[in-house]
C-alpha cells in the first residue's frame, strides 16, 4: 500500500515540472496551464501561496521540534488521509468493465461517463466523505453542483442513462483486490479498449461496429 499512499504527493511533485504538450504548458502549478480555465488563474496563484506558506510552517516546525515529531504529527496522518483519497480515486476510475477511449472515439461525455459509482464504506462514506464515491458520475458531468445536492443529480442520471449508468455494489476492499488483479493493461490497438488481466482476459468485449451501408 506504500505505492498508493505516496502516489498523491508524488503526482504533485511531478506536476511541478512544466511539460509542453502540443504547444501548451501542462504543469499543475502554473496558472497559465492548459489544465485550468482562465477563471482559475487567481485561484491557482492563491493555492501556490498557500502551499508555500504551509511548507514554510512545516520546515519551521521540524527545525524547532525535530524530524521525528514532524513524522509522527504530520507525515503519518497525512499519508493515512492520502491512502483514502487515492483508494477512492482509483476505484472511481478503474474497473474491469469501464472502457478506455482513444482520440478517435473520445468525447467529453464519454470520458465523463467512464467512471463508476460505489458505496465505499457504506453510510460512513456517504456522511463523512460527503458522497464522494456514491455520486461521482454526477460530479463528472456537473462538477459545480455541491456535494449535498449530488444525490439528486445521481437519481436523475439513473433515469436518463438507464443501462449506461455504472454502479458497483461490491465491497470496498474486494473491489480494490479485483481491480488490482483484473486491470493490468489495455491493448495497443483499437480506439475503444478494455482492461485485461495478467492472462490477457477481459471482463467485457467491445462489439464490432456495424457498417451503415
């Protein structure tokens, strides 16, 4: 689980390095990054200032109280928090039944619907994690809706999407085990591909497109 726990801050660290993709900057900490809207410019600056301020506090704390105290009172609790954040994010977007779309077939809506709602930790997750996993599809499509209204969005989406709504009631830790063991790789070829396990088997098969002629 160490790889899960340290993935989140590791991802932030990688995001500090400006990367140019098709002429656009994709650094997570650049307010001019193509990852953000123009309306987010000042928010990214404020976030960066906050990160520097917190980093300075932690450095000062370590100097005054020692690295062991920082480890006990900050690093360990933060990693326990990241464990849940990354576990939930991983299970929201990784499942043997979810398709992966390449450029030829990808659309914003297809990408938004390539997620699965899960009752992670049951009522505890709904109450203390603010519906983060129960209503994630609605969050993808309507990200500006506050968490306390997302259950209403989810119920509406169920009626609109029908069989295209993805929900999995599997227990949290068995779902994690299943995803680890079933989601090994995707094929190099194909515009719509599915995860395969170590034996090359997939839980779903993409039906061939029928000619319109």
